[in-house]
RNA sequence: GGUCCCGUGGUGAAGUCAGGAGUUCACGCCGGCCUGUCAAGCCGGAGGUCGCGGGUUCAAAUCCCGUCGGGACCGCCA
């Protein structure tokens, strides 16, 4: 069946070309623009999802913006000198038009053209059905559909089976805050919406599925961001009898298909970096490797320093080449404030200048507290040259990396750019991200079913310091500083699982209570398995050069979680509450 | 939980720092003119509780407090 012709139309607006000249066509669409020249002539730009074509109405036309019309006419050459190269259809026009109004329309509340991105986003969202008519949004929706399609064929081709897992599941206290749904049939009980299909996909492995995937909607009740919505979509996958390499290869295959479908290019070999390197050099577990400004280790230079602020377990620096001239003092003060908000005790900045004797000197409020050797060391280690600005932070390793990592982004992060894609696997995540000072227990970096590195298993019985050295078989996919997704090899050995639960302070009773169904399943023969999930909203946004995933979601929510179109979230009828056995607390003021 | 920015006819902006008549610009809208335009053009017109509430002041879009809405970020997101 043709994708163009229907009962009401023979062609789509954007597909008319000189090849069609002479054909009598019927087009349907919206009046994008009209140029009326009195009662004798009018130009109507007719728009559908494929584009715009100019229709010439002799005798004028009483149409308004966004009227839905059916225009029947003849495709013809544009007269000499009136070809419009800005339009794909600009070589032709539709003449001898009969116009039938299918729906009249009120004037749109905002311009549906290239000016729309400047419009208050609330207004766009309140009238999202109008926003979606725009080229850019049509492109985004269709690219997203193409991505889903590419993912499905890539996963199908690799032997993965698409399985739908439930949306109404039991809440587990780990991870993000759950969205919760009251259970009418069991008052006082609640379902939760899945943060991910994690446990179900592992059950699929026990169920002999071998390779599972799902384009899965996930829900997390945490604060929203440019790259985070309450509900988002992941490619979720799991493989049996597989290790990390198998998973990376399979996911790379899917991402490669996506990149090819969207850009025509190929993914190529995705570089890898250990988590420790990522933190050490970029101050982030999702480093944006499109630009330099790497963190430079300086700790040893200050082993015997007299400067109290630098008597710290870790000191690192960042060099911002050539930034001295256009970085004002007030900007430096702002950066210092930011660094403090990010958790630093302070931020040391140094302007690199050329001294009278030609030597490189550091101009900084703290320079007088540092020895010549220390200053020389900074210059040498950072490779500082006159005109540069250098920033130093002293604290423990985590804090230094974190603050300089954020500073690095603040100083030099390039805008989203679809033509400059730096994919990166971050591997060897630690099993535990920290040790809780109050309880002395390690805090898991991933979920508690993450398999440690085989050679680090012995450290599980060691000191807290040794525990923090345990690497896990967990890995993230990063693109231009956005975490696209993560995965791990799962624990399938009951002894290892018991030990990890024990370390985390999860008693056998707790474990049974929370994940009993999974542990039970594992008792009946669990294959070694590993998996991954990546966020499709984020991937599509970055591939399209969008700074915000709302641009690739048909009906997204605002930062406060509202939908200006439907008014969600909304109060519900007291009768509904009654039926659910719920009563509202008085609002706190 | 926190930091910062924004809110002015339907839309986008200027005006706010430094208080003085709802002032201005562009688009859109309505009417008129117009036979080759393409963000058509020309002429005329309508349209605003300056988000909301309170305070200061002779006087508030402008200053102060609060609040609502939007955005970016930190925390949070196993």
C-alpha cells in the first residue's frame, strides 16, 4: 500500500518534484502560510509531515493559518525566476487549484516555524499538538521511531527475544524513589512502577530465554533535568552464558545500527576507560571526552608544603589554555563560589604570565604562600603557558575529582553537537562507592547483584579500604558526557551473593523479604548472565543535536513534573480515594 | 533540601539596575488595497490586571517581602 495516497489525497506535499509536472494531484494538509494578492491571486503554502509545497489559487482564497484543506490541482513548473531553492519542492507549484476546507482553525498561539524554539516552553507543551506539526518535531519523532526500529532489527538479528515485563510490580526500597500505585483489590497495598525491568529480565534468564530485550518504559520519582524525565525509555537487554565482552559486543551492535540509521556513519571501535581513570583524569564517571582540560595530579609537589590549604590527601589542577585574558576577577569569584557549592573547601586560581625576565610566573592570591619549587612544579606539571588560567583544588581524592570535574565542564563544555560523537565505555566500576561512616557498611555502586571481578573476590573478606578496591564487572556507555546506560555481569553464585548481602547488611531474612522470588529462582538453576540498558531518549537527543530530551519526547513533563497539556498530576475524586482505601493528610503549610 | 536565571497585548523582545501617564520595536490578529509571491508588500485598526498577593512611596512593570509558574544546575537518580 502506498504511504502517500489515501481516500482524500494522491500525494504528499513534500514529495512533489519536476517529475510530477502535468499530473493532477490531490493534497491534504495545513495552511502553513499564505500570500494573498487581492481577489485575483493567492499563494498557499500547504504543509504536511513531509514538507511544504506552494499552491497557486487563482481568484484568491479565504483561508487562514492552520486551516486543514484539501487542494486539488495540477503540478507545473514555476515560472522563470520564481524557483525557490529553500524548498525541496521549490522547482514546482500546484496550479489550477480547487480548495476544500476540511477544518477551519483558530490562529495558533505561537508561530509554528523556526521561531518556535524561542517560545516559552510551557506554551509549546500546552499546545503540544501544534508544536508537533513543526518540521523539527516531526523529524525528532520520526528519527526516534527509526531508532526503535533499528534497535529491534539489530537485537532480533543477534538472537534476542523481545519480551514485555509488567508495569505493575512490587516496590523495592533500593535505588530511586518509586512511583506507587494503590491496589484497589487489596486496600493498603501498593504496586510500584518499574525503575527498570532488572529483576524480571534476570528471571527470564532463569526461564531459559537465553537472550532478552525490551524497549522498556522505566519510572523514577527523582528530580527532573534536561536529560531526565520521570518516565523514560531504555533498550533493556540480558544474555545468558555471557560475559562482559559478549554484552559490550551485542550492545555495540545495536548502537551501531542506530548510528547508521540516523547519521549514515558507523560507530567504529568504542574506546574504553576504567572508572578510576575516568575519575582521575576527568573527575566524572561519565567523562565528556570531546575536549581536554584534564585533571593533573599535583599531590606529590606539596608533600612538604607550608601552605595549610595544600596539606591535603590529594591536589589536582586543571589548565584552561588561553583563558586568562577574558576571565574577569568576578568570574573567578563566581567559579570559587561554585566550587564551594560543589563541596570544595576553596578554589585556587592562577593566572599564568610572562615575567620581566622571560620566565613563566603564576599570578595568584596564594602564590606568596608557595615556594618557588612548588610554583615551578605547578607550571611544569600542568604545562602552563603565559595566557593560561590554572585552577587547583586540594581535598580528598573524591572531592578533588568531583569538583574539578564539574569545573572542567563549567569552563569548557562544548554545546551538544550531533556531528561530534564521542562514545566511551567506562569499565571496572568499583563494587562499592563508599563506606558509610555511621554503619561501617559499604554502599553499593550498582545493584547488589553485580558480580565482582574474579581476581578481586578475595578482597571481599578484607578491610574497608580493601572493599573499596573491589572492582565490579559493571560498565557504562557514555556519549559526550551523558551517561547513556549501564550494565553488569550478575552474580549467579549463591555463596558470593550471600557474602555481598552480608557486607551490605542485608540479612538472609531481609534478602528473602526483598528479593526472595529472585533468590528462589536462582536455586533452581540460574545460568551465568549479564546485561545492559541504555536510554533511548538520551541517545536520540544527542544524535539529533538536541540539548534536552523533552525535544525527542512527544508529550514530556516540565521540570516540576507537570504536564501543561493535560494538567497532570491532578487531584482525584474523593470517591476514588474511598474505593482505594486512601485518605489524604492535611497539606503542610 | 539548595543555588542561580526568567515571567511585560496572542508570540518574541526592549523598558526594571537609576520609581514619574501601559511607552516602544518586530511578528501575529482584524479591515482595506494589491495578478508572481515565498517570514509577500502598502495603508489603517484592535489588543496588556507588566504572573499573583502584600509592603514602601505623593507615585511601583521598576524597590522590598511572600507566593505561583517556567528553566539550568548541585544534592538525589542502587
